[in-house]
């Protein structure tokens, strides 16, 4: 099997990643399947990221300005040569067999256009209870979702170059939720598979304020992106909708106490509903960290839900009043019919006729036996 494997380019977008980049690169060079090359795209860092990258035999690409992760991934694809593009975030250190497992899964199913992995339940660096919460939750919901899914997460994901050429580049208008937008195009023609055999340890945010701010910011694109998706119901769900509703009802029903103190039982009941809505997650937290960690875990989880709901509401309003907010419907329709657009990275292909359609991709999948 190793002799039959295609070549792999690992593409790592990096912005102020000096803390983690060395450990991440060490994990890449320790893979059982050696990559053809490692392309680090520095998105105009202001720390020592470029110096750290220079300690390894990487292809270092420097962006002239900070443009975000989507542009960095496209730039990395432009400067890579491998038959498989393995996208890896600069704060995710891979298990030694991650590349080999991802490539073997792609080889086993020609109709799969992307294989992406899960986070380890332990953080890359244990910086306290906030990061422990994040690592446990991130592992749990991904582990529960393994199989064919509707959304790819490009923190650790393998895509054949032919698929990337066919689907087109990442939407550089998006710095958040770019995974969802790209997956909508990708999933229209290829299967997306999440696997527990591709694992990485993630260095996540470790302070409560920044964690909630990040969730609030990212969730603002949930409504705009969902509104222009062609496919419905296929996306990954990190949190149960019932939990989001319960969390939203807690502050929403507190004013009932102005009518009667007894009505405080309503938000209290909503809070209890929230705590019980996902018993599997609570049991997992107890198994990994002990029963004493559970109250903090549930509190952090509740606050995250409040940030998500608030951000989604703000994002919906912004999308209604600002036509430039979120992904462009016209731009995405153009990419559907032309594949890699004029703005695609140099070196990508538009297909034999200068354009790549979802129909041609589906035809390939049918010929592969789907």
C-alpha cells in the first residue's frame, strides 16, 4: 500500500503562531507517511512565526498583507505540488499516523472528496479549565459525528488536488465559517467523511472572555451562510438545537419575575433543561475530568450557548441591513458553473473545457461505482 500512495502537500496557514508552530511542524515531520513538502503560509504575522518556520525544511510563503485563513489556504495550494492537499491549522499537532490514514481513506473511496479528522480530548498545551472544557467538547461532538457528513472542517483535512481544482478555491471574503461555505460547494459533488483515525491535539483559547468573544464573532455568519446553502440539514452540529433554545430562554424569561417572584421558576426550569439536554456530553466530561469538573463544564457550556445565540441574532440583523455581509450568492453561483474562477490560485485547473460543473463531478462519482 505505501508504494501506491499519492504524494501529499501539507499546507499550514499561520498568523502569530510562534507558540505552537514548532510543535505542529515536529508532528508533521514525524508522520509514518512522509509528506512531499510542507508549505507554511505566513499571513503577515507580527511575532516570530517566520523564524520558527525557518528552523524546518518547509516551503515558506509570505503574504504581503494579512488576508485571513481562506486566502492563506489558497496561496498554499498555489505553491504546492502534491497530489493530495492536507490542510492543517498552525495550532493542531498531528498523531503520527494521521497523514497515512487520511490518504488511505481517500484511496478506498474514489467518491470521497475530503477526509477530515477530530481533535484529541487532551489539549496540545493544558492552560487551564477553559481550554480543558474546549478540548473535551470539541472531541465529543466530532467523535459523535464520524462518518459521512455534510461539512468539512479544514483544521486537519485532506483533499485531492483534482477535487480542489474542480470545486474552486476558498471564499476569500470569509475569515469565519469558510468551512461551511466551502463544504456546500464540495458536498454538492463529493462525499465528505469525518474520521476518528485522523487525530490532532489542538491548542485552543484558554481564557473565558476571549472564548466567548470568539464564539460570538464566528456565530454571526451562521444565518448568512445557511441562507445561501444549496443543501439543507447536512451540516455538523456541535451543539443540540434544544440546548440553544433552553439557554436563550433563561435570560429571556428572567423578566417574568417582575410579575411574580414565583415566576423565577421558569428560567430555573430552562436552566435545568439545558443541563439535561445532552446527558452523553455530561457523562463524557465526568469520565475524563471527574465529577468535580462538571459544574464548571456546564457553566462554560451555558455561556458559550449564550454567545452563540447572541452572535447569530446580531449576524442575522447585519445580513439584512448590509448586502456586503457574508458570502456572496452571485459569486458562489459563478463558481458553481466555472469551477476555479479567474481569482483561483495559479496552477489550479479549470477542467478540460475551461469550466468544471457539479454535473461532471457527479458523473465521475457514478463511474467510480456510486
